[in-house]
């Protein structure tokens, strides 16, 4: 097999990233990188359905919460290993996602977003009220019993490598979508659903398949979050704010590309820690003000995300659009 | 008797919900944009009304004459700076421009006012009228009456004034309205302004009843979405009935099921309506018009 120049560069970057813990023995930076992996996983999973499928969910936190709660409840109440819990949470999230998707996937643009938003609210209410299972608004702590089977570790290095592997999964799936039949179907539906359907694309089925994959990965991220942070709070884990932040990273980085969400996660995480240290913790919401405005500016000025600035393909497209405009004017 | 009490409380509450939703449905009807920042503008209105009371002891109801025009101007500014630029953009830009705006506004409020619950103490906030065995909160009754006046005022404006007719024409057939010389940009701008001005009034009406905090909008905006979808997006009469229905459902389910489950009930209704009747309960008229074309 002959590797292309691009693949070699990507593998080199991966190898360099994988060596970080060997040279960097600083918990603060390792924590930041683990967080980047988590965000990249979540934004990448959102990107599969939203970026490639055009399903703009504003309630992805619901699946994150399903994953976190499933593995944690199984672990705390029945002593089931979170590795199995991760799988169980993922499957449950997939099942719920497909069921919800089956009901709402025909809704257009903002209406689909509204339905997902309402779904996340429903999950919050259930989690807060099913006290017997979830301990309600108190939240659940994950007991600190370090072992591989418990997915709880003393140091950060294990989390680092697990996070790294997890955040690669959506990238591989996105790459696969770009060169496979189902990916072509999905993008055809995103661009023009009626045309795709009339050519025989089973639009609901294709969208549901990608929803199942995306929600599964989001729930896996939920389990990882619960094990790493060791605490779940229903008002945070199902919140619109969290859903927005997941989407924001993918959009700022570049939707519908394999690496856009990763770029978004890296930039936003670095920006966060910079803004926090520059402005002090007294100004709690400042970084969120910046992100909100950044999101507005990006969707208006660079709708394909920051990664598009590095791609010639997009520039060419932009040039073509300019050409169309002059024709209309004449 | 108890049931009558619950129904009356529900209807009064519903009146407030109508006021919260009417601007959202108006904006969607004309601009075809779902304003996800609707709740944040309500939050601004409530803080405005709070500040007027705190600084100059202006009663929230009197403060409407300042807050509503203020929100109108904010609406014009937001239209020119943000909304105008995403009018023909893909869904993702339309949705996330207002989502981003909402995030920025909520966190600005957090920075300026902190997360504290701020409320206005008025002399009438605790007054309860007793008619027979029915007890009615005065502030809620005033809110209901104002909601009715504003809703009918808006209907009158749309029906009888030149601007209102132009707005309706633009909703019904955009191309023809442009052809007969209606300035589309101006219509959009004014509509967005009016939509936000109704929130200025809603904020002032809510202030004696409810404390203000940075995320107050995200609670109310979900109710507004439920109301608007129930009534049919863009349908003003629908929003009026939708608001009253949701008010009733909230107070009935609070009594018969459990107060903690109230929201669950209307979110489930919300998803069911979106799935089963996306045109809303009153949506048949809109659909017939499309067929007639």
C-alpha cells in the first residue's frame, strides 16, 4: 500500500500527539488535552448527523446524559464495569435516538432543532424526578476505586490514551462517509432531499443509521465524561448550554468535514483557558460571551468554518458563487 | 368550585403566555426565521424594567412606555447587524446566529447582574381579589388584560394600518408584495422590532410576578415555542389559543398529576404536535391558501 503525502502528515501528527504524555508531565496541560479529546469526540459525533446529514440537533446533551447515567447507575448500583456500561449506554442512546429520529426526522431545519431541544428538556425533568434511580437534582458521584475494569485511574495518562482513541472514531467514520455509498446518500439528502428521494435514496433509513451511530458515540462520550469528572449533575449534563457548546465547536471548526470539529475543540479549549487566565475567574461568563459572538460572526462570514480557510476547494466554490451573482445582476 | 379556580388560574397564566409568544410567531410568519434568542430579549426587557424601578422608582407597568420602544430599537439593531445577513443563508446559519446571540446575551447579563434573582416589590404584587370563592391575583389579572389588549391591538394594527397591511401582504405572497412596491427590507426590520417590542411589554408584565435572572429567558422561551407550534408557526390567532391552552394544561396537570410533571406534559405535547400536526392546531387555513395558489 502506498501512502499519500496527506496520510503521512496525518499519521505523523497522530504519533506526535500520542507521545505528549511521555514528555509532558504536567497535570494541568494533560487535563486540558483530555478535555479537548472529549469535546472533539462530542463535536465529531454531532458533526456526523448535523454536518453530513443536515440534522441540526440542539439537544445532543440528552444522549451524553443517557450515556453518563446508564454507565454510572449500572456501576454504582450493580457494580457493572463502566466498560460494559459504556456499551449499554451507547446502545440505549442509539435505541432512543432512532425512536426519536423516527418521529422527528421528517421535520425541517429549525423544527427538528426545536424537537431535539424539547427532548433534552424532557430528559432533564425525568432525571430530576426519577430520584430512586438518579438521586434527582443532587446528581451522582462515581466512587474512586482505581482499576482498569472500573475505568477509574489514579493518574491522567490512561484517560489521555482512552480519550485519544475515542476522539479518532468520529474522524474515521467521517472519512468513511466521504467515500462510501451511505455517505453519498446522506450528503445528497442534505443538499436536496426531494431530488435524492426521487433517485431512490431511502432518506429516512439513511438518516436513522447515521443517527444511531452519532448518538452511540455521544453516549460513549457521556460515560467517559462521568468516569473522568466523577460526578454527574442533571441540570448540566442535559442542558441546552452544553448542547450549544458541542454544536458551536463543530460549526466554528467546520461542519461536514472530518477534522473541523477537532479544530473547533482545540481552538475553543485553548481560547477558554486563555480567556479564563487573562480575565480572572471573577468574570465567569466572559468566555461564553466571546463564543456566542464568535458563533454569530462565523455563521455569517465563514459559514463553512475555520477549516475552510485552509482548503482551496472551498475558495474555488466561493469564486463560482461570485460568478453566478454577476450573471443575475446583468 | 376548585375546578373553576384551576381553570381561571390557568387562563390567566395562559394570557401571559400569549404575550410571550405573539412576537415569536409574528417574526416567524413574516421573516420565516425562528428566533432562538427570543427568551434572551425577554430577559433584557425584564432587566430594563427592573432597573427603571430600582433607579428611578418607575412602576413596571408605567415603565412599558420606555421598555417597549427600547426593545423595538434593539430589534432594529439586531435585524440590521445579524438577522438581515442570514435571511437567505442555510438553516445552520439561521439557527445558530440566534443561538449564538442568545448565548452572548445571557452571559453578558451574568457578567453585569450576576446570577442573583432580582425582583421588584410592588404594592399590588400580593393583592388577591376574591369573587365568591374564586381568588385571583391582581398582578396576574392585569397581565391577562394587558395581554388581551396587546393581542387585539396587534390584530388591529395588522388589519387597518398601511404598515400592517404591508406586513400581511408580505407574509401572504412575498413576490407580489415586492412587485406592488412594498419595501421588503423595511417590513422585515419593522416586524422584527415589533416582535421584540411585545417582549418589552411581556417583560414589564412579568416583573411584578417573577424574579429576573440571566437564564430566565430560556425557561419562558420553551413555553413560547410550545405555544407557537401548537397554534401553528406564524399564526397569530393560533398563538392566542395556544397560549390559553398551555396555561390551562399547566394548571390542570399541576393539580391532577403533579407540579413537577407540568413541564413534562407540555413538552410531550410539543413533540407530539410537531410530529403529528406540524402545521399546528389552527394550521388548516394556511395550508388551504397554499393549495389555492
